[in-house]
C-alpha cells in the first residue's frame, strides 16, 4: 500500500509546496494518513503483493468495455459540438472505476450511478445501439426523451436511471440495500458519486442510515479532484473522503481508481463484508477527470497547466493494455483491430439513432399521474396543434 501523497505526488500537509495543485488535502491539525491500495503500476507491472486473481476472459472484457466507453465519449463530445445532441459528459481517465467496479459485483446486484459510469452498462452487455438511442433522446430511448442525454438506465440489468441532482441516488441505494436485507436477498446495492457529492446532505443521510441499519450498500466515491471547478482544498479540510466513512463507523478503503486490480478486488471484498452482515462500505477511488466536467465546461479556466499530462501517464486503459501485452494476452495488432470494430459499431449505431423518430407527444404526459390532470390535457391538445403528426 502507498500513502496518498506518494500516489498523487503532492504533499497533504505542506501548504507552501505545490500550492497550485488541487490535490493538497488534510491540512488540518491531526490529519489522518490513510493508505491507498494500488497494485498495477504505470507501465503495466503487477505487484507481487496482489493476491486477487482475475480470469483472463474478465480482463479482456474489462479492456474492451473501457475502450468502448472511451470511444463513445469522444464521439458524443463531437456530436454535441456539431449540434446533433444537446449534452455529453466524458469519463476520460476514470473508466476503471465503473468497469472494474461493476466487475467486482455479481449480476443481480443493483447499481445506482451518477453520470460518469457508462462503463457499467458495457460490462453488463448493454447494447451500444440502445446507448445511442438514449443520447439522441428518441422514440427508442428507455426514458422516451424525458431525461437529458447521458442519463442512461437498464432496469433489466438492475441499473437505475441517472438523476441530475447530486446525491439523490445515495439514499435510494441505501434504502434498496436495506429492503434487500429485510427480504433476505443475498445481493448488494452499489452507489457511485463524485467527491463534490459528499458535501450534499443526501450523502450524510444515506451513509448514516445504512450504517445504523447495517444495510448491504457499497458507497463508491470517484475522487477525481474537482467538484466541477472547485478543487479539493476548497471543499474540505479532511484527508479526502475516506475519513467521512470512518466517522460514520463503517468499513472504509482508499484505492487507486485507475488500477483495475485494486478496484475489482476492493469492490469484491466490500461485497463480502456487506453480505456477512457487517454493514455498508465506503470506497474512495483516487482518480482524475482528464476531460471537462461536461460539454458546458472549460477546465482550462481552473486547472493548472501540465496537470492533465501528469495523469495521462496513469491512464487506466493504458495500464491494463500494457499488462495484457506483458501476459501475452494482447498485442498492438489486436488493439488496432479492436478499435476498428468499436468505431464501426458506434458509427452504425449513431446512424440508426439519428434516423429514429422522436418520441410521440403523448409520452410527455404519461408515467406521472394515474389520470392526466385537466391542465396537462389542455397543454397536450395545444402541443398536438403545434406539432401535427407527432402523436
């Protein structure tokens, strides 16, 4: 294990050193020092201290899911800039958190994501085509266009719809976990969120409820350094997020979020802790958002120059790829072929989604009230007049 400052290269205590870097944390008196679990280094060498074995098929599937996520993110940003879709959020640099995290669960476990976890879909074999239907908010979108792009869901895969307001999924996950405990289900709920979300009341309410009730819930925090444009040192004086879990009396781990071995091992371990009746687990995954917060953001206004290059070397996709090559499971030729396959699949899916019509107008009024109120019915009639042929 390594210390946080060793992992990030930034001091936790010295306010003068690296004053421009947002990773400076734990400046308060009596700051805790919490180890970071990390096994796979930047050139794909696995530490002998790692006893967590991952089948070759799972490693290759994780790699494909991470590459798929990355390519889809790139295409989504381009489409938004072209005006084809209205919004996109990239997981560039954070793909291991979603994919390896989902890989540490079992198929029937529930996942409550935030909005940077599309990789969980592809790990659970969600069709790329369905993802693009949601991004275009068309008639085949699972949400029927009533959510923004990047608000995916897959009920049949136990993946709950993304919600824009920060933290709302945390009490939902805690409640779902408690319900499963009461029913005797051998399942857990895992909830993803970012570091900024831990400043929301929903975080404290959900974690405390799960802690008191010993609900089998895994709280997975992607600490990517920024709450949109607010760096860590302006969010809290504690040593990151992990002390908050300790404060609520639950099992807590800090991991290298760009290391698929550390992520998968810790999630699997957390799952066992939950099902052994020991209560919830908080995981703080140290990672970095290499892209903008969203297509409405310009990170050059608040991030110091050179910071992205530092974290590019710690890329989770690159690290796993190098490991696979060292194990003779992968090669540059296979990589080139895979990327070509992903590009062709995504291009075809985009073309189909573009050609799919928008949802019928009447879907705007459905799934909220048992009977549509008269005021909404009047608005619907007006919409039909303004958009003939859309119903």
